[in-house]
C-alpha cells in the first residue's frame, strides 16, 4: 500500500485527541481514532469546563516558593500530598520547582499564551454547525477573594494577565452580592473578566465532537494501544492487543498515559500527574450566574447540565493510588461556606489525572522524523487548549505552514 493511502492513527480520544482527529479530517485525511475506553472518559470528563483564556500563569510561578510551604503545613489547604509517593515524585518536583523563577516563568508564559488566549474562538470554529455547539457558552469569569487585600496579594498573576489584556473589573463589599447573589456576605471582593466562555458538559461535549468525527467517516477502535512499531526509525504500525494498524503517521494524545506509549523512543518524558477532584451538587437550589474561581480553595465552580460542579485542588500522589477523601471534604467545606444557601439533592464525586511536565508546557511536535507526533501534557488547561493543539498537530502532520514558534513545546526538550 502506498504510504499516502494509509491512515493516520490518533491514540487517545480526550479533548486533545478528538480535536486533532477533527482537524485532520478537515485537511482531508483518513483518521483512525483508538482509545482503550469510550471517548472523553479520561481527564476530559470531570474538569471544570472553563475555557481559561487568562490561564497563562503556571502553577509553578515564582510565587510558589512562598506559598508551597504554607500550603503543605496548613491543615486547610487545596494542595495535598501522598507522602508514600514522595520519593518517586521528588525528581519531577525538583525540576518543577526549578522552573519557578522569574526568567523561566516569562518563557513559559510566552509559550502558554498562544495556546489559551483565543480559546473561545478556537472552540467556536471547531464546533460551528455541529451538535457540540449547544454545550458552549459565552460567559464572564470571576476570581472570588474574601477581601480586597487578598486580591492585592495576588498581584503577580494579575500583572501578567493584565499584560495580555485580561484586566478585571473589581466588585467590592456588598456589591459582590448584587453581582452574584449566591455568595456569602463574608466574600468582599470579586475580580470579574468579561468576554470568556465555558462548557456546560465536558463529557457531552467531547462525545458530540466524536459523533462529528464518526459522521465524517472516521473510524474508532475501542482497544488499548500496546506499542508503536517502527521500521528504520519510522512508524510502521500501531500495535493493539490482538491486531496492528498499519499507518502513515501516529499521534499520541493519551494524556497522562502517553509516557508509557513512547518509552522506547529515546526521549525523556518527565510526565507526572496533578490529581484533581470534583464534587457535583445535583439539583442545586441556587447557582452562580457565571463560573468562578474560589481562590481560597483553588477550585472552580461551574453551573453545568448535571448540577453545580466544584472542580480543582491538586494532589500529588501518582497514578496508582486510589482517590482520597480529604480533597473532596475540603471542596465541600469551602463551597458550603462560600454558598451558605446552597441546598441540593445529592452529590457525585470524581478524581482525574492532569498530565503535567516540569515546565508546565505540553509536548507538541514530531519526535525526530519518526512520523510519531506528541500532543499531551496540558496540565490545568487541556479543555481550553485542546482545539488549538489539534489544529497545530494537524498542520504538522500534513506538513502545512504554521505561523507559530513551537520550539517551546518540543518533545525532545528534556533530552
Ligand atoms: C479537577 C480538574 C479540573 C480541570 N478543569 C479544567 C478546566 O476548567 N479547563 C481546562 O482547560 N482544563 C481543565 N482541567 C485539565 C483538563 O481536564 C486536561 O488537561 C485535559 O482533559 C487533558 O486532555 P487529554 O485529551 O490530553 O487527556 P484525557 O482526557 O485524559 O484523554 C486521554 C485518553 O487516552 C486514552 N488512552 C490512554 N492510554 C491509552 C492506550 N494505551 N491506548 C488507547 N487509549 C489510551 C484514555 O482512555 C483517554 O481517553 C482540569 C482537570 C482536572 C483533573
């Protein structure tokens, strides 16, 4: 079979993989999408649904040196650590913290900006005229602070955001409850960003995008990928449990699980997970008008079709440990304090794996000239930047021009 006749295989049907598959179809390519589970069931399922155009400041910003010890020692902190995992975590953590300097942060931010800043438009252009449109909303987004002083203490983040045009309107004192009546009278400061957007059902959204992929003639195989077979250092086939898919090129968009798939390719992939949790309040008695970030709890609150979703926190504890109780209890405690009138019928809870590299940048690009492309490592902003990443990958796979310097995302940068 001529090489051009073979399909392109995309491995992993989360927001990044499905977006990539769709952009490749837009370029007229035959695509096979493979996932060990049903589409959208990884990290893409339980996130806060924010199209976080303003989220160019990484967790490992210089401020982290000040806040990390406070978080680790506090009994009421949004950061959790599974101590038994600490020895395994340490090499990654050292590299992660080494990036928390002014100069490194500046570079990281410059690279994150193109992935996030026009996310609402990126999503709109991907879903235009499809059934996925119904899950996409224009909205405002607010950071919620107990006091004006707490907002001022967040100066580093706001200075960066403002530099990219994300300048908040401040709402202070009792006016906060006019803007968002759900908030407790104890909340005295909101920093409101206009012109943002969110997804009202992340799983439904990825599924709807996947339906479009299938309607366009895309093939889906629900099996686990075991290996990438190469001949003369170029992809030849994608190996499943009981069959192989001979392919022209392969794209690894398998989130946190990507590392295993490319472990034989002589590149270093220091990928670690920032485990995150959500609580959904089903049939809530009150809802916010727009999504918000409860800064005290480092979780977002988003009105969704399934209820009021409070999603966030960070737990460092690897892939294998079971979900913890403490982050869930923490989210419940802070949300009930922040929304004192909230009543609900039931709650559902979830944990997911954010895939994070030590410099908080994803790996997007081709590994040498192997025909194997990477699209993973999107930490807290995968829902936001999935479509843009898919577009970049489709341009790279099809050798089309890209007006963007992607060297910062190089899959070989940790070599
Ligand atoms: C609590 C929480 C809140 C968040 N909130 C937001 C938010 O508001 N906005 C935002 O932008 N981001 C948010 N994120 C981050 C976002 O969810 C992730 O960055 C994003 O979902 C990653 O998408 P992905 O497609 O790379 O990976 P995933 O969605 O994890 O998809 C990877 C897929 O690969 C498949 N796979 C893995 N291994 C194999 C294999 N061997 N063979 C076949 N298939 C395989 C998996 O089954 C899975 O379907 C949040 C994350 C969490 C945990």
